[in-house]
C-alpha cells in the first residue's frame, strides 16, 4: 500500500470510453465528465497531511482484493489504500485531491462514479473507500461500477446505525448523527444494492493514521486540532454554533475529568467497531 505524500499530479493511462463522455487534457491528468466544482476542491485542502492510509485497514482491503490484477479505485482522492503491486486506475472528481496524489501514484482520470469513462468489464475489481456517501446518485454510481467490473467490488463505508453509539456524535455533536441517519448509505442497503454482497466489520485501531472523525474514538483531544477536523466532511455538516457548543462541552468535560470517567476505558482498548464496514460483492 502506498504511504508517500509528495503532492504531484499523475498521468492518466486508462482506457477511455467510446462515446460515453467528452474528454480533454488538463495539466497532467485526463478530465472526463465532471460538471460542477467538486466539494473536495475546498474541503480537501490539507487532506493528504492528516488522512494517511492506515496500514491495518489497508491490509484488509488488500486481502479482499484477492487475485484481482486490474483494479479501479473510484473516489480515489489522494491515493489512500491503492495497492502498489496491481494495475490500478484511479477516478476522482476533485482537482484539489488529484493534486495531492503522491509521485508515482496510479494514473488518475478526473471523473465521477455516476459516469465512468470505461467500456464494460474493463477491470477485475473495483474499490471505493469512504466515498459513496458523497456520490450525487448512489444507484447510478453503483450501476456504473458494476458495469465496468468483472470479478469483485469492494466498498468501505460507514453504517450510520452503528455510529449512534459513538460518544462523539451521541454526546457532543448530535447533528452529525442526524445527517448520517438521513443518508441512504448503510452497509446493509449497499449489500442489497450489490445483490451478492457481504458486509464485514472493520475494527478501527486506537492509533488509526487515517483521521476520519470516528477514528478519534479514544483521542478526544484531537477534535481540537483544526488541521485534523477541517477536512472532515461531517464536521462541515453541522452549524458553526453546534460545533462551538459541542467543543465547549467536550473541553469542559476533559478538564473536569467527566469524559475520562465515562469513556477513559477507551484509551486502553486496541480497536473498536465504530461502524466501518467492508462490503464485498463477488460478481458471477
Ligand atoms: C473522504 S474522501 C476519500 C478519498 C479516498 N478514497 C480515501 O480513502 O482517502 C471522498 C472522496 O470522494 C470523492 N467524490 C465525491 N463525489 C464523488 C463522485 N460522485 N464520484 C466519485 N468520487 C466522488 C471526493 O472528491 C473525495 O476525494
């Protein structure tokens, strides 16, 4: 798995679709079918610095890819979790995220899941990590991923139901939970949409290097680190007032010892099921 971070855009070398979407060259990556400014052009600034792929999560993805030789990574972002020993093609709508892909990362095409610029059955496997909740049309995106994939599809996503028990959302920032509840992305729904899929819990290590918000389950102090929380999508999803109020209460509870009284035991645990799921669909 790739761990580097030099911010260099990569060359696209993947097969273009025939007649599916117009393409043009921009800088050093290929552009295809992105119609509006992607949210991660703003949100993604500094993403690669704080969202380092966690090697333990990476190992699970690597194992689930099985014998796939050609792999499509959809919503690839800065290249986290892309295997280095397979023929990988990345798809990512945000130029900001593409610019942070390390030198030597897989070739990338600027496009969206809902309109993939590849012929049918182009890849052995497709992977989509922590991205499906962003897709404008989840059904269309999954249909496209299915169309271009021959053997297996891997999706890493949160089950919002499981997030309900996490102290971050339940006790301090409940607005995040509401938003997750409204989301159509539960691992069960995904498994149903992908017909033969199975959903496997991924325990999140206490010192997870990929700082998505639930990864801070034993590190409340990091919720005060602006560099860490700024690229978090859920953080942007609640009002400034809700953020300030939640942080104020958390700071007070840390200072008084109330947080440690309730949740200090978490600081001793190695990992926790916070609702992260690996959904694997073996295609017939
Ligand atoms: C939280 S980041 C995850 C990036 C990477 N997979 C990772 O694990 O670090 C979500 C990514 O999904 C991308 N994204 C948003 N909408 C998308 C869409 N419709 N199709 C494909 N990717 C999309 C964003 O631009 C962003 O790079």
